[in-house]
C-alpha cells in the first residue's frame, strides 16, 4: 500500500522519556481491555505528505484533511497489528477509532503506564523519521 | 453481463480512493458510505452485488452493520468482504463466523483486493463488450434441479408473467447435460439431493469456464440450517427456502441476473409515463418499485416526457406501504417539475381521504377522465 523502505534506528524499543514531544502530524488510537493505553504514530509534515501522495497519487495541493485521513488510517493499521500480537499473548483489547492532531512541540505525559516505548523508524528515501510511541498498562 | 455494483463502507477516504483506483479499469459501479448507517441506506437503495465493509468505524461499526445486513431478508444474501487491521487469529475467527464471504487484512495491495473480489464477482475489464441490463422481455433459461414435480411447477408459476423458459432436471447428471447444451441464465437446485449432489454440482459449474458465472441458488426447507450454511460458505448466490414464495423467488433471481424489472411498474403510453401501483405489495415488491422511482422519473424527463399517471386502479386496500410509495412518486414528480395525476377506484378514493398523507390527492376514476386537461 505504501511501498516505502524503512529502517529501525539504533536503540529500537527505547523507553520513552516523559513527557514525550511530538512534532508534525500524529495519529492516535487508544485501546482498552487486558491492555489499556494509547499508540501514537508521529510523522513529520513532509513524510505525512509523501505517504499520502504515495497512497492516493501525487497531488501538490493535497488538502491537510486527506493527509490526516491517511495518517489516521495508518495508525489504525499499526495499532491493529499491535492488538493482534498482544491478543495472541492473552492481552486482548478493543480499539478506538483514530484521531489525528497537528502541531509543534506537543507534550504527551505518560501517567500510570507500566509500558512506555518510543520506536524511531527512518525512511531513507525521504530522509525523514517517524515515531511509534506506545503507552500502555497490562492487566494481570 | 451487467456491471456489478460494489459498495465500499469505510470511514477512511483513503480506503475509498484505493478501492476506486483498484477498479478503475474494470466494468464495475462503485458507491461509497462512511459508516454503517450510511452503508445500510446505500445498500437498501442500490442493491449492491458486493459490500466491502470496514470493521472499525464511527456511528455504526462493521460488526453491527453486518448483523443488520444479515437480519434483513432483502440484503442478507449480499456477499460481504470485511476489511480489518486486526490480523490476530481470534479476530479472524470471530469475523469469519459472522457469515462473511472473505476478509482482507489492512494494509492490502490492489492485486489482493482484485483477486478476492474476483472470487465473488465476474470482473470484466473496461472495453470488453457493451454493458446492458437484461430485461423481462429478453429470453432467459431458468434451470431447476429437483426431483419434486410440485417445486418445478411452483418455479414455473413464479416466472409465468415472463417469456422465460423453465427447464427441469430430476438429477444432477441430467442437469450437467442440459447445461453443456445450453448455458442456463440461472440455476435453482435442491440442496437435499442425495449424497450432497447439489454441492458437487455447484463445484462442477464453478470449475467450468462456460458456467462459472451462472448464478446458482440452493433450495432448502427453512429448518435445514446446516445445508444452508454449507451452501453459503462455498459460494452459492443464495438459498431460497421452501415453501417457495413466488415474489421473493422472482425478485432474487432477477437481481442475480441483473434483470431490469422496471417494466412491471413503469411504461409509456401515448407519450405519458405510467407508474403502475401493485395491489397489496410485499416488502420485496415495495422495495423493488421504490428503487426504480428516482431513476425512472429522471429518465422520463431526460427523454422529454413531463406527464405521469400514478395508476392505482388495481389497489384494493390502502396501507402504509402503498402510501409511502405514492408519496415517493409524488415527491419525485414535484422535484423534477413533472405533472402528475392519480387514477383509482371510488373505494380507493374514499380510503385515500382517510389518510392525512393522501387526503388532498385528487383521484380520477379512470384514464380517460384523468387525461382531460392534463
């Protein structure tokens, strides 16, 4: 669907520092159940636009709503994948619909979460890096 | 072969665009809805041949939408392919049990989408022949495979008002012979034939390039849920329960064959469009007529006609279904600036006056009086 090569940057599965800063376009999907929390997919503006163009076709005047839609859907896919993997380990949960926010220096604080991860994924072709931040609490 | 209709129900514009791009080179008619509520409304209106349904959506999600589709007698047979971002075994098993035809895990490629949809619909690349709906006036061959003569008679009776030929075979071997001599337009087969013969027959029809696109319906008694589920799962176009309901059988076979049945309700006489109201219409008949009202009124205006007679002379008793249909026609006429008049018996006129919605309608006793000054 996206056809972009990516590489995980060194220090994969780094623990997220609190508060975490997000810049650009960020999709979020929350989950509740045996695993509670939220996943953010954060893309710099240029990468978000490139992803939208890659999926929807090139459009130099693409409106921000379409870029938001793509980022929201990508976040849904990433969280769906996480959910599947966690469900197979006994941590089933239900997902919310995605929401998307834009801004610079957005601060996300992690309250009462036992898992706080920040994965950085570089896209060499566009020379930008996206982040997947997961803040979760696993129920025993 | 008419253009298959595909409805995509997804809250993401991106998915709609990806689907639109995947099918741009194929003869399909696409429609879109952004949640389950909209999807059900579009499905009711458009009668799609396939629904591609997302699981996670606002307002009404895919699971609830699917359960409503399966509870609706008019839409329960529409094949559904579900889209889900959740590839876990538990989730896949859960959605597979809900009576879907297939599922696609996001992200997906256009090739995967085309391949899965191609298993359900006969996808024709654009430019491969003229696309035109069959009409009731066209010849058609309905093959019934059943060893019960009474069932053959009931099928014949359901299609008595058409010029279609109903041929019958008591056994599958005979049906295969008949199909090889002349490919039928639709096949109805008794699912209870001995040794699962109906299912083997279906597989043979699908394996043959000549007959793989022929709609096949199973016939089964209402309580035989196991054989009905088996038929659905291997891809029968639907199951029709016995005792056969003639109007349901007619409607579903026409839909599967993409037959334009509008001539039952809409026709032109001496430059005037007639809309014939059926007497005591079943839900299926009412839906069928309702689906034609907008396109046929638009079509008549496009053809230069501006007068329409609502012929309710066959209607003996007015009830809400008839009132709703009449109001739909009246509204379409008003929106398109079509002059209209209503014909009905004196009894009909009396009943119409008793309803708030129709009390002001002027009803003429017959066509001649309705045409004076029209």
